[in-house]
């Protein structure tokens, strides 16, 4: 298999994943802005919403870190393949 094709496919997939994550982060920020707008929620609802947002942010961070690790691996493999003349 052509190593450049696999790098291109991995980069395209990574780009799609980052777009998805960006959209999720934007949605979280909209939710936070809405909460700040004073919707009249009780304290318990407010705290539950904050806990939910915190969990979403933790998941996103984990996903971002995994994607960055994948991209680093692709770059290292490509660099190694180029060094070997493959």
C-alpha cells in the first residue's frame, strides 16, 4: 500500500474528527452562555448542568489527546518511512 495514501487518509480522518470536536465545543460554549443568561434555574439544576458540562469537557479533552497522539504516530511513521526510502 502506498504510504502517502495512508497518511493522506489518516490526515483526512483526523481533520473530520477535529471538526466534530470543534462543533461539540461550540455547543458546550453556547450552553454555558445560555446558563449565564439567567434562565431562572434552581441551584440544584444549575449545579447538575455544570457537572454535566464538566464531564463533556473531560471527554473532549481525552478525545483530543487521543487524536493528537494518533497524528503524532502518523507523522513519525511517515518520517521513518521517508528515512528508509519507502
